C-alpha cells in the first residue's frame, strides 16, 4: 500500500508489542492504520520473563494469542528460593518469551492489515483536525489521531510533549542479563529457578534462571543497585560469575558452578510519567506513558490495557473528529486506565521497598515473609513449604507437593 498522501484514521508510532497489538485491534475493527517503526528488528531477548496470566488473557481476547503461541516457551516447573531455601514449587501454566521473538511473530502479520513504514518519526504535529508525523526521510503521514507507543524514554526518544516528565523514581532498578553455562546442568532440574533474598543489604529483587536448552541458561538479575555501586561495577568489569555466585544466596549450593556465555547486558528503568497528560492531540500508550517495574511482569498487562481502553474510546473520537476536533484527554481519565496505572505504580514502588527499604515496617514485612511467605503480597513469594529442603537438596517430587 502506498502511504504517501494518504489520510489514515490512526497513525501509530512504534511497533513494539503495544503499537502492534493496537494496530491489530484497530485494523480488525475497520480503521485505516499506519504504523511507523524505526527498527525492523526488536531488541534481542533481554526481556525474557514469565508472562502474567492477565497479559495472556488480554492477548487471547485480542485474537493475538494464536499468533504468539509459537514464540512462547512453556514453563513446566518453576522453583522459588528465598535466602537459599526452597519455599515454593510450581507446575506448568506459565510461559516465557524472548521479546524480540514475540514482536517478530506479530510484525509480518501486521503488514497484512495495516500500512507499515520502517523509518524513525522525528516530529509530531498535532494541532488542528488532521495530525501528522514527519519521518527522518522527510515523508509526512497524516491521520485524525496519532498514538505514540514509543516505549520507555531513554533520552534519545521523540519528545513531542514539550512538557516536564514527572520522575517518580530515577534509577528505579537495573536489570542485568546474560547467558550462563552450568558445569552440572542436571542439577537445575526445573525449567526456571527464582532466587530471592530478604536481606535488604543485598539490594536485589531476584535472579531468574531460564533453561533455554542446549546447555544455555538465561539469567535475568534484577537489582536496585545505583550507578556507583561497587557490585555493579565489578559485574560489568567482567567478574560476573564471581559477583553472582557471591551475592545470590543459594545459587552455588543449588545449581553449582557456572560460566558466562555472553557479555552482561544492562538495562536501567526509571519510573516516570508525562507531567501534564492533557489533550495534546495525540495519546501515549504502553511504556511511553510510564513504564512498569520489570519485576512485576506488569508492563505487558498495562500496555494491553491501554490498547483496550483506546479501542473502546475510538468510535466516539472518530465521530468527534468528523465533526471537528476530537478531545483525547478522557483517555487518561478513563477509570480502567487510572486503575491499572495506579495499581502498577503502587506495586512497582512496593516491590522496591519490600526488597531494600530499611524502615522498620518494611523490615518487619521481610521478617514475616521469611516465616510466612504466603502473608506477604509480593509478586514472587508464595506459600511456604520449606519442608526442610536445603540448598542442593531440591527434588522435582518435593516441588510437586
Ligand atoms: C528489561 C525488561 C524486562 C521486562 N520484563 C517484563 C516481563 O517480564 N513481563 C512484562 O509484562 N513486561 C516486562 N517488561 C516490560 C515490557 O517489556 C514493556 O512494558 C513492553 O515492552 C512495552 O511495550 P511498548 O510497545 O510500550 O514499548 P517497546 O516494546 O519499547 O516498543 C517501542 C517501539 O517504538 C519504537 N520507537 C521508539 N521511538 C520511535 C520513533 N521516534 N519512531 C519510530 N519508532 C520508534 C521502538 O523502536 C520500539 O520498537 C520488561 C521491560 C524491560 C525493559
């Protein structure tokens, strides 16, 4: 389809999971959609995590599930350790996915329902009835609505708001990822292992190991370490195996020695949100509207909720746009959006406090979490079953209880 000179209903900037899902949904409802994406391949598999059941439900509801299914790897058993003790074992029902593969499984299908332009958007003009985006090549694409699904701001992104970004938590967390090879892979015994600690001084949320097969284990290590933290510097200086082995309680006794197969990738997440989310003539969706903590596996859930709310409001905006100018501000005030945004923010901040806050109330919760993990509402700590299982003594039968 030739995009030049054509007026679309909606121009979506960004073909990450949110932009793609939105384009899919709106196209299926008969809207003419154009998606502008700067990069033909998504960032490789840094975001390899279990997908929440809520996110899976939304993907099913949008008819995306069957297309994503081949990119998802089922987890048939997950073992959770706290302070080096096995506290919970889970059977299957959960999936992990490499983010680039998720996106790659959707994008070719996107081209069948929408116009896709591979170019960076450098400017958004959102005044008046017809909005437009300018691409690096100079091409201009127009629609009565523009949605920015450009992901979490890293400083290089398009900044069309020209307004303050409200920083809720700078350097909220650092996620380190790499592939590992264990000397005795048979000791892992599970598709995924999750290690947590209740010692605030350790400063991490979790180390998650995913068995990718072929002797490769993906490690996602989510920390609250600052930029100047010595452990971070040592980790990035090439001493990764030693730092992980020393810092993560129970890792060496349970899983044994390992080597790094890839350099350590670092991803810093700042929690922020648009300072003045009024009507700018365009809307922000997904991480562009404020990222979620990677620990809670809520990013996708939140982004897909945005898609659902946008799709619900679209018919009314379309009528308004025909009659003059649509007012998009009710998107941010939508009760479902406000509820999910508030929940995600609250949970993100709570998880950080739960991991590293020294205030007696959080220290007490950690203590209770040690004795009665089921009492503490954190994402990953479940019902206790210490069962006397000590590091290195886990068994599949113990987990199935
Ligand atoms: C390390 C990490 C781990 C995570 N783990 C989980 C998890 O386990 N579970 C979960 O649910 N969520 C997780 N998340 C969050 C989840 O990945 C995000 O919430 C989700 O990817 C947001 O999707 P998005 O489409 O809004 O943004 P993105 O996926 O970032 O996509 C944005 C797209 O916009 C494009 N773009 C940006 N600027 C422009 C421009 N100017 N012109 C054209 N294109 C542009 C980019 O190239 C990109 O393709 C994690 C996030 C991170 C960073």
